[in-house]
C-alpha cells in the first residue's frame, strides 16, 4: 500500500484540483478569447532555465511559434562535451547492470525485457569548447564549438497534468528531465504545449507534432549552414560558429539555427516520452511520424515511452471498476478534465484522443514502445491492453508495473526522490539505450 504521506497528500491534492476543475466547468472559458494559449498556470512552481551545467545539465527555453504560446525547454547533459566513451567488455556491462537492489522496486513486467540499474559513470566531462563568459566577464551560457561536438539522441518529452495543468518548466518536470537526460545520455526537449480549457483538442496534439516538424527543420537548417560554410571556406575547412549561423536568419536578424541542437543533436535517433496525458500526445506524434515517413527526414522516431498513459473508454475495465476512487487522480475527476479538453460536440469516452484501440489503424509500423504502469492506478488496464495489441503485431512493447505505486509516482513533485522513482528512470534508460546506441556500443541485454 502507498505510504501514509502519499495518502494524506492525495486528499489535499484531489480537493484542490477538483475545485479548480469544477470552477472551469461552471464558468466556461471562451476559447476564441485567447487563441495564443497558456502553457503554465500562475500557481505552478517553475524552475528558471540555466544555460550553465548545473547538476550536470544545462537548460534553455525557446518560443518556437510566433502565433501561439508553444515553447520548449532544452536539457543538454554535460556528457555532450566529452568524446564518445570507449566500449566496455560485455561481461563488465552485464555485471554492472544486473543489480538486484533496483529490481525489487518493480512489481511485474509483461513481455521479455531485462532491466536493472545502469552503471555509475565516474568519468568527468571535459570542458573544452565551453564558452561561458564574454570579454567583459559577463556570463552568457554555453556556446558550442562546431568542430568539437559529440552528437546525442534527442528525446521529446510531454509532461502530464490532465490537459489543464502541468508545465514543461515546472520544478518537478525540470528535475525529472534532468534525471532522464543524464541517465539516458540524451538531449531532452520538454514541450510546453497549450493547456485546456483555453485551448481544447486538438491544440495539444498539434503542438506535439509541430515540435517534431521543428526538429526536422532545425536539422535541415544546420546542414544547410554547414554546406554554405564549407563552400565559402573550402570543403573540410573549419569555420566559426558566427560564420555558420549568420547565413540563415529570421525576420528579426536572429539566427534561425538553434546552436545546441545543431552542434549536439542527432535527430535520426529520436525518442518520444509522454507522462500521463503527455503519453497520449506522444503516441499520436509517433503515429503521425510513421505516416510522414521520409518527409520527416532526417528525424526518425526509434522508440517511445508511455508513462501511465491517460487512456479511457466507454466499457469499464477491471481496474477502472476496482480503483475508480484511487489516489491523486480518481476517475470522476479525470472525467471532468476530459470534458474540459474535448470540444462539447465531440465529447465521447471513446474519442481517439483517449482510446487508441477504438481506431481501425494498423499498429505494425509503430515504434518499440515501453509502457510504465502503477499498481494503484485505475488507468493501468487500458495501458496494458494497448501494449498487448502492439505485441500481437510483433512490436517490441514491454510493460513494467510498479508495486504499491500510484499514478505519476515517478514524476510527481513529492515522489520524485523516492527509490521507486529513481528505479523507474533507470529502467527507462536501460530499455531506451537498446534503440539509441550505435551498433557495437549498445549495452548487453
């Protein structure tokens, strides 16, 4: 059973959130009055971006759409400053990964997928190429050098919050993304999508797809800059960051190329990670990426992680019946969130945004999908059913179920520092590395 602290916190959490949801239901917001949208609520505790490598990760915020509030936060791990590490013997990797102390935090797993605790990396990153200060000693953040860059996979992360709350820059989400960036050794791009009820469906889904397309545009612009730089200086010649980026600018004279992603991002190894309702967005984006095919080049979605997805349906499952009044997010409260998210004329418990199995679509080409579920979460059965449907068409789709866990047990602010939350992040890292590591450097499974 969850701890007494979780139970007490759940009471106050549900009371405050339900009041907020009911107030929006009683006093509807005119969507046309704020087409720009909202990505962060005033009451949300946010963490400021820090472009230096605090706790091994540098962050920056970017507003990528001039017509909406859509924004992203980039989490760049300090490991991007180091050359690729040498391959280790498989025997050493296997012995360092199979730590039994981490396995007891997971209750059950569906489908074969070995997990454990990733090794502790004691190496320290070199700071070569770190331009953190200008001539007058004023801090300006990390500025990469094109000729000294290590390429890392990119992970798009979609936060939770039941469509109406949460933020990509919240203190909890910042902590979680930093943890994932370091454990997975990836650049995390946390998406600040527009929230309901100011912007109903499909705003959040459109924002997720828009960020994926933006990644493709960034990759193509970076390649264009390299070509132009090489043409001006001769093939193979080195050129400065300013010379590369001055060629392509936006209407305001600023560089359109995002330097961190241009220098360190590898969009051909893109992973999607969604938390709660963010998992619904991630699954939608993965489906659209498959439909787009080569039109998204060089972006390629190689895997996705669905953490306790916010699936729902008209036919009750066993977990929905047994755990309807579960901790933190009970079923009646979540139904209010769905009513605020879906347009009134389109409201249905079997809406494609909430029930991925209701659609008559082929799942054969879906990317490998890791699903995380909690024992005390009424949404667990639908997540497991979706994973089973993927496995039935030979998609690698394991499920990890965590004992005595509640919805958002690995991402909620008060639970982030628990051993179970840490174990979950490590399990995610081990599974993801199967699909983002170069051949010969992947871990042994």
